[in-house]
C-alpha cells in the first residue's frame, strides 16, 4: 500500500505544467497574450507553423502585428479583458491567390486569486474551401430564385396560350357558323324562288274551291285553314326573296284563339301519336303581337314535343299574365311542357344555336334558332329547362309584352 502511494506521487504533475503540455501538443494554433497591447507571451508549435515564424520571433511581439483584421480583433480582445467572458471572431485576409478566413476563440486566463493573467487565443485558418462553400450557397440560392421566376413565367405563358387557343377556337366556330348561315341564306333564296310559283297556283285553286257552291260547309272550314297556312308560307317566301318590305302590323287577339289554331293545325299528328294536349288559358286573355309569327313559334315547339314523346304522352299548353319586375308592365307567359325523354345537360345550353340538333339526320338545327329570332324581335325572351331523369320532360317558356313595343 505504501509502495502504491509512492508511485502515484512520482507520477503526479502540477496543474500548470499539465496545461502547458496540453497547449504545446495541441494541433490547433494557440497563443497566450498579456499586457495592454496584447503581446504574445506564449505560442505553441501549431501557431508557429500557421504564421511561418519561430517561437523566438513571435514572443514579445504584438498580436495585431501578425494577424489580419486587427481593428475588430483588438476591440474584441479589450472586451474580453474588461468583461472576463469568452468570445469569438472571424476575419478575412485578402491575399494574391485566395482569401484566408481567420477564426479566433478567446477566453481570459485567471490566477488562483482570480487576478487577470492574460488572454488565451485559439486560431483557425481556412482557405478557398470556405469561399467556395459561400459561393456555392449563393449560387444555389440564386438558382432557386431563378427557377421560381422561370416557373411563374412558364405558368403565365401557359395561361395566355390557353386563352389564345380558346379565342381562336371561338373565332373559328363563329366563322364556320357565319358561313353556314350564309350558305343557308343562299339555299333559302333558291328554294323560296322555286316554291313561290307553285304556291301561287295552289292558292288560286283553293280560292276556286272555296267559291264553288257545291263545296260542303265542313270542307269550307278545312279549305279556310289551308288557305291561311298557305298565306303564311307565301309571306315567308316573299320575305326570303326580298321582293318587298312588308310592314307586319301587330294585331290584338285572344291568346286562346292562337293556341286553338295551333292545336287544330297539329290535330292529325296528335291523333296518330295518341298524345294528349291540355290547354290552360283564359278565354278573355288578350295580347298584341304578330299572330302568324307567334303561331309559327308555338307550332314549332309543339312539333318538337311530339317528336320527343313518340306514341302516348302529354303536352301542357299554358298561357298566363305576369308583371315585369323592372317597370311593372304587363307580360304574357306561354309555356309548352311535355313528359318526353328530355334534353341532356350538355346539349341544353346549345339548343338555340343555329345548325345544332339532337334529332340526327332528321333535323337541320334551325327551328329553335328561328323561334329565338322571332321572339327577341318582339322584345321577348325564350328559354328551356329539361330533365332526363324522373320526372323527365322539357318545358319551353316564352315571355312577351302584352302590348307590342
């Protein structure tokens, strides 16, 4: 036991000697400073290698004479002396080849009685790798910002391109539609010219049949209806050919009379398809409009309903009054509702476009477009609503001023 204690005593080293041995062997450059000018009083081998000077050359020289960035570093050393707190500092030295970055860790040295003995400084030098890292980080940041800008620019260009494509498609569709209308107009003029001559002959024959005394009274009624419809056809052909500008004067009539005339005209088709037509209209309800044109619109809409129903089904023909919410003026609302197969949601917004049809080869897509033109010319409006699921069916609504504008 006594021998072991003797061996430990031999191996013991005083603390100052131990600290000096640690500093001397450290691979990090270290120096001890003292005095108001922070003169070098101790340097280890690593510090000598860093500065390229021997210990004899360094001891006794001011720290500011061998390190870059002296002003900031000296101020920091003074602060460590005054506060007694450790601190750090990084400075840059511009050389001919590349910048050097010096990083200082400083802490005060205190004696046993807490008296100030000096400052210990540990120095780290880093070269171009630090500069490259900074440059790389800046390049990455700039690249990220630039990529974000390019993405925003690409998105904006894409939106503008899509808008231009949509405008181009609409312009193309409008051009095709106008060309179709022009072609239809030319064809209508040719057909009107060819129809006008035999139409005049048929009207003359009807006049002779009506004036013949032997014609039975029921036949007279049918001949009168046929003569009225032929006059309407003649009116349309004359307008198409542009032979003259006929000033169609609105007349005041009972709405029930108009609806009855359309029902009588389509009676044969309704009987053959077994369709029930329910009329809901006051016999006293009157309006002022062009009787023939409005009858053309209602008959066209009823024919569409008959086509949608096939055999069986029901059509409700209703007329009523309402008030314009803007000026309180009286209006007439006419609705044609059926319980047919309905119109799809995709086709419904296009029903009044020229040449659009859901009837395939049996339709030309002009009937509803013509109806819309007639109603809007009379300061009215027309629209449709439809369902293809139960309860299915389609309703066309027409609103016109009770008095002609």
